[in-house]
């Protein structure tokens, strides 16, 4: 597989909507029902491929608890999903469902979150495993404490399996996250038709 086709396949695998309804119904005490959106950004945001991501509880679809803007790049055998902070996230809440809302993104406010990129590698055809870049530099405040994020994701055409945890930078003690194990999502919609040669072309 050529470099370009491998990059396109990875982008198409990410692009979609994921729902953990099975897990939440089997064990509602420990797992809330969550939706994840990974939606291709308009090309002009990065003048290259990128995504808008959103996570929300199913009962609050327009009130996401996590939003992200990501530039997609690659380095040898690693696909890199960079993480960007941005101002006024409330203005684009719900863009996972309604892509027109992404027109409100202020490109001048985007600031890369250093240390927080996800590095993905292929583990088989159409299967990828990703981790936060090494270095313990993705810092996340939680309950008045600064923690570093350890995030792991496995994704393929049908599944998104993830685990996020936060650790004390001084002691490496786990402070928060994934008390009941992995979050297991099924893809319920694909946005792969939005991934085309024009979208993949980067002028950065």
C-alpha cells in the first residue's frame, strides 16, 4: 500500500460516529451512554486534512464534555493526530451532528496543545492503535490538581475502544480515569465519503 493510500485509509477509519449503547445497557451502573464524533474539518482550517471531535452523553447531545480540533499528519509509519485548543468552544458545540456549525471556528485562535498529540500505528489491515505522544507533557487539570494524561485508543472499521487516565507528575500515582475498564464503542455512522483527494492534499 502506498503512503498516500495508507494515509487515506487511516483518515477514513477515524471518520465516523461511535456509540457505547451495548456497554451502557449491559452495565448501566458503571458506564454512561456516550457518543463520539470524529468529523472531517473543512479543508481551509489547516489547508490540509483535519478533524473536529466531540464527546457527549447521549442525554445531552448539544452539551459536549470534550471537544477537539485536530490536524492530521504522518511521520514514517506513524499517523499523528495533533491536538489544538481554541476559544469559545460553546459556539461550535454540536458540530459533530451539524457540520455547518464548524463555520464558526476561528482559525486565528487555534493553538497547538504541545505534548498532547495522539500517535497511531497500524496493527493489521484497517486496525490502528494510538497513544498520547511520549514525555508525560499532556497536562490536564482535574479537581484542583495538575495531572498528565495517558490515553489509549484502538480503532477499526467497526469499533472504537479507549481508556483515559490521569497521573500525578511527581509520583506517577493514578489520580482519575477508567475505574471500570475500557470504554467500548461501535461505529454507527461513517463519514468516509468526505475523505477525498482534495481533502487529503496538504499545502502546509
